[in-house]
C-alpha cells in the first residue's frame, strides 16, 4: 500500500512540475500564472501603459472599450487585435470597431514588444489586454480588481461577429439586456459595466438623432430628446454643428468629470446628462433605474459591483490549453498572415 501511495505522490508531483513549466495548471486561469515564467509581466505592462496614458490621456477609455469589444465577441482572446490582410478581413473591419482608437492598440503593441524582450513567447495578448485595462482603470481613480491570467490568443477573428454581438447606440435597454443576459450577465452587471462610460468620448453621430430632427416613438417632432437636460442638449447641438463635415467631432461621455473613473456617470443620468440614448434609457427602464440610483448615491457600491463584473467579463469565453496560442505579435497569428 505504501508503494501505491508513493506512486500517487510521484504522479501528483510530476503533474505539478509540468503545470509549473507551462506557467500553471493547463486549462485554468490564476492570478500568479506568470509568477515563474515572467514574474515582471504586470510591472512591464504597467510601465508602458502608464507612460502612454500620461502622453495621451484618452488611452484608458480606448483600452477599456477595446477590452469590452474583445471579450463580448468570441471571448477575451485578443481576436479584436488581429489586423486585416490582403487575404482576409478581421474584427477590425466591422463597422462598430472602426472608431476603436489607435492609442489603445499602440499601447498593446508596445507592451508586447517589451514583454517579448524579457520573456519571449510567454505572455498572451489576451492577458496584456486584461492587465492593461486594469492598470488604466486604477490609474484614472477606479478600483483595483482581481485579474486571473493564462488566457490564450484566438486562432480566428470574424469581420461580421462584432456588429451582431455588441450593443449599438440606437438599441433600447431591453435589447441591450437581451445581449447581456444571453451571455450570462445579469441586469446589475450590465448597469455596473456601463459605468465605464465615466471615461472617454462618443462621436456626434452616435447621439445626433437625439439633438437634430428629433422625433419620438409616435413620430412627433421636438427640438431635442425631451429626456435630456435642455442646456446640455443645446450645448451639444452647438458642439456637433459641423459633425457631418467633420465626423471626428466628439463629446465627453461624462460631461462633469470626463477623465476620472467615478460614479458621476450615474449622477449625470439622473439629471438628464447622459450622452447616449442607451445611457439615458437606463433611467426610463424600471429594471435598470434602481441600480442607477444606487450607484449614483454610493460610489463604493459602484466600485464593488464594477470590480466583480469586470473580473467576470475578463473570464468570459477565455481559451486555454490547445484552444489557442501565445501570439508572438498581437496583430497576427503565429503561422503567418490572417487567412481565416
Ligand atoms: C451597455 C451597452 C453599451 C453601448 C450601447 C455602448 C456604446 C458605446 C458607444 C456608441 C460609444 C462611442 C464610440 C465612439 O463614438 O467612438 C462608446 C464608448 C465607450 N464605451 Fe461603450 N457601450 C456599452 C457598454 C460598454 C461597456 C460594458 C464598456 C466597458 C466595460 C464600455 C466602454 C466604453 C468606453 C470606455 C468608451 C469611450 C471610448 C473612447 O473614448 O475611446 N462600453 N460606447
């Protein structure tokens, strides 16, 4: 019996050693996944993205949006980072992804370059996105939440999936909830994650129908969407006047504290200062309004729920083991150009 026990112990030890060599037990995420294979990974990413954020303060919002667009489409697998080639399109070709900002992609490229110098072929691009997002949320004043590691990078990137899987600015809250619930997220998680709109911009075309030629559901015209604060609506009308000639004109998502990660987004919604109709609709919809009220009144409650929801989002549909690869560069598959 003793020899059986010894055999079992040896087998366990061998499995543990194999797991550690691969950077952790295969198929499982863990916060210390790179503790043996690339212990400075998080520090390296933090240094790169922090200096990028100092030079370009729009990086944090961009990264957070890129991360959401990655995770909601085939899971958090860096499929959004694949560049289209002469042979095949990628998620970047989807209409909804055209406005994803270059600064965020640039910060990922720089992080990956620095990582490849220190520990080549070890840290996945999907993990870079997850860690960079957390660093930037924390840097702009938001909570530090756990980020389990060990995601693999995708072997495909669909040009059509993002427009189907992601919420659009002309959706009702009901339709957005359908998308989130279908992916296993709750109403509360949807409202908490939307708090990411405390940062960044939206281009005028995303809310133009609220401020120009507005018509309500019955077709009745009004100078602007009546759920908006009138002064705010008029300010936006003036700011976006030339948006058809210059589609790059944009407005802050959070007009009060645009660069700070805080609960002001929800306070704004209560006051008719939500920018997108999808933001303001969370006040009209009685499933979401109590949560908006709760987060507007209590920043700690928002941070707690946002943290849990981000951790869950970061694990959505992740690929581990043989399901994916560790890309050498984040915009291309290892076995040559994008041909999928
Ligand atoms: C709930 C449904 C959502 C809708 C309908 C929505 C829609 C949008 C739209 C239309 C924009 C403006 C894009 C542009 O004009 O460049 C935007 C920006 C943004 N979204 Fe969302 N979004 C949603 C949820 C989320 C979630 C869950 C996150 C992250 C966890 C997120 C993070 C962001 C950020 C940070 C920006 C600013 C990007 C920048 O400044 O570059 N959004 N969103």
